[in-house]
C-alpha cells in the first residue's frame, strides 16, 4: 500500500509518501519562519497554500510514484492551528478528488506515535510526545491511545519559543536555546511544576524572564531551563512507565530532537531495564511521512471519509480517536 500524506498543523508544510513497510519513499517539507515573534496562523496558512503544490510534486518525484499508483491520500485533521489545518486539508481534498483516491483523516499525535512504533520495531511502547503545541505521555489501551499525563498550560515547544523570543531571540526557539544551553555552567533554581503525571511551564517562563531582567547570563538561563524542564518530562515519563509496567519508551515531536532530553530519558529508561527509542530528526519533527503511514494503517482497516465529512478539528484529542489497526472494536472496547 502506497499513501501520500499532507502535514500542515503548525509552522511546517510537508508531503510524504510511505509504503506498507513504513519505508519513506518521498518526503518534502518547507517551514514557515515569521519575520518576528511567534507563529501567525493566517500567515503560516498562506505559506502552506503557496508551497504545498510544489511539495506534492517533489514528493512524487522523489518516490518515483505516479498519482494512479497511490492507494489513498491522508491529511492531518487535528490538533493544530485552524487556518493551517484547513490549508492542508484543502490540498488533500483536491488531490483526492482529482486522483479519485480515498481521503483519510489522521490525528497528528497518533501519527507521531505510530511512526515511532514502526521505526523502533517496538510493539507497545510508552510515548513521550513533546512538541510545540502538545506535551503528553501516551500509552495504548482498549482501542485507542490514552493520555496518562500532559501539560496543564502550554506545550513544551511553545514554552521554549516564547522564552527564547523573550530573551531576545527569534522563532523557532528550541534549537537556538539548545545551542545556548551548551555554553551554560550554572544551574539556577527555577519552578519545578510536576503534578502527578502532569506538568506546567508558565511559572518557569515568568521566573526565567525575571532573572534575565536582573542581568543573569543567557547561557546559564538556557542551561537551567533545559535541565529543569526536561527533568520534569523525564519524571512523568518514569512515573508512567512504572504505572503501566512498560519495558520501552519512544520519543516523538520536534522537542524530542533535543539531545539533552534524549539523554535524560535514555538514562532513566536504562536504569529501569527499559528500552528507549527516538526517531531520526526528519521523522521526529512534523512531517508528511508520519501522516501517510498512519493514514495507511487506517485505510487498511477501511477508514476513509467523503470530502463533505472531512472537516478539520483543531482541538482533536489523542484519546478521542479510535485505532482499529491496533485492536478491532468489540464488546467491552472503550468508545
């Protein structure tokens, strides 16, 4: 089965093509970079509208696939920024109609889970999903993915972006903050907000900017923020592993590219005798290949929608989406 996937939940427009072995046949991406501040949803959507047709052509060419050789067209239905989601969904609908191929909606978070699961070869790992708008600890259970813990205010990636902009940098903040943190040496006390398996970052944002206003060096602030924030994520991941008695954990989302976070989770997992896996950077960040792969799983179980029922869902929850490829719904299955 060969599926084309369209990703457009936030700042990245991406088109990917995968086969039924999770091999990425073609992948083309383009990221919206605002001139200042954070993401402007409508400007990002306009960017996606402009670049997606070209990305479709590039992905098809890279995969050496013709439209009539595709089995389906998948798109990110949610969660995400409304204007951005609608831009990608519109392109996917047009391709579905023009090529007469089934249209498959995909949950963005589930796509991160499934590409990590496929690449790792792990059957049932716990997932730490750390990205711009989402921060969740996820595990499968009875027909769908369950959110065991999550952010109570802002996603870890949005926190890093807001912080870096507040420190005088530009979007995106995560990679630049990571580079700055390598220069830091002093670990400063910052709010550590863990509530069971949930976390909160707004207090750390306020405290860090207050320290900067007092003249504290930016590298030390970056180092302290990474150490504290990623310790929080590692703690809730460990608690979830113990709660669900998991033997493996996979990482997903753009923030999961961070080497400090990967190292902390790996150390924790190995200390518990568990396995840790993180996808390569190109498949850890938002990408069309993960949408294509998750769409293929859903299509193989008969999941597709007519264009008139393909509305996007900006607030779509991970735990509201059934995953029939994991376990067919039946008596006693949660709905």
